[in-house]
C-alpha cells in the first residue's frame, strides 16, 4: 500500500511539474513508467492526474474565467485555438494511431528537435500582448502548432509557447496563452479517458484521490512560479534540460 502511494505521488509530481513547463508531460510519464514499471499506473490514475492539473489551472485563472463578460473575446479565441487539437486528437485517438507514437525513439528525437526550435524562437525580444495583439489569425496558428503536441516529446506547453514567441508575443503572455489553451486540452484528455474508463470496472479508491490532490498541488505551484520565473529569465534552462534528456535517450537507444 505504501509503495502504491509513493508511486502515485511521484506520478503526480511528474504530471504537475511537466504539464505546464516546456518539457512534455506525456514523455516523462511514459519514460518513468517504463523504466520503473509502476504497478499503480493505470488509465484511471492517468485520468486523475489530468483532472488534478485541469482543476489547478482553472483555479489559478478563476477570475479571468468567471468574468466571462469582460473576457468574452479572450475565451472565445481560446476556444477557437483549441479546435484543431480537438479534431486531430479525436481522430488519432479513435483510429488508435496515437499509440504508435509512444516509443522512446520518437520521444528522443522530438525532445531534441523542439528544444532547438524553442531556443531559436525565444532569442529575440518581442513585446506583443494578449490584450492588444491576440486575434483570430494568431490563435488559430498557435492552435495548429499545438497539434504537434500529440506526439510525445514535443510538449504542448513548449510548442504553444514557441508558436506565440514566433508571433512576437512576450514570454509572459506567450506562457499565459499556453496555460489558457491547456484548459480545453486537459478537459478533452480527461473526457476521452473517462469515456474509456467507463467501459471498465472503476475502482474509485484512495489512490485516485491522492493523484488528483497532489497533481493539483504540483500543477498550481508550477503555474504560479513559472510565471514569476519567465518574467525575469529566458527558456534556456528548459532547452538545456531537453537536450540532456535527448542525449541520454540516444545513448540508451543507439
């Protein structure tokens, strides 16, 4: 029992930390689960981890989300930007093709390639803001880029921040766009997971509750402190981290 709790807390930490940072949560969860063969990892736990992150991001931005009247335009744009991912993700999920992408070699190459892309996009000093510069064209383009995050290792946060930086948004607002887009993405992943779990015998035990609570805690803290960090520093630390991970994986594979 104690081992199961530790495993779920570790998975919650990985989910919470990597979901909103440009490092790919799916890649980390796949790699850690494969290396250590966690017995507690299951579809229900996976759904619980995503629910924890979803609740955290909604809670963090509750003022903007609840004030629909003042933020109607922003929320409408976020919905529009999420459509490409929802459509393509649903297709890949139903065809089962998405499972063919879940291998270490794919993760290694995407981790490296999109680290370089992130580095290039983050080099220049841009200052476009959500309040004045986010429009239909820009959010749709970011949404199209977000489709790439269906490939493990790309990182949903990483590719959306990269796209926003390419469109000349500043680092903080690029991160906020990424955070807002995570809400429909996490909701969609949770719904698909719950749909699949519904066909199985659900065992709503203490591990599910632990997964949701700790995923919420880690996710909330990361969102809060990442916005503080990114206001002062570049993305270089995440670029270096991704390159190191990629090199380790390459040495393992080849």
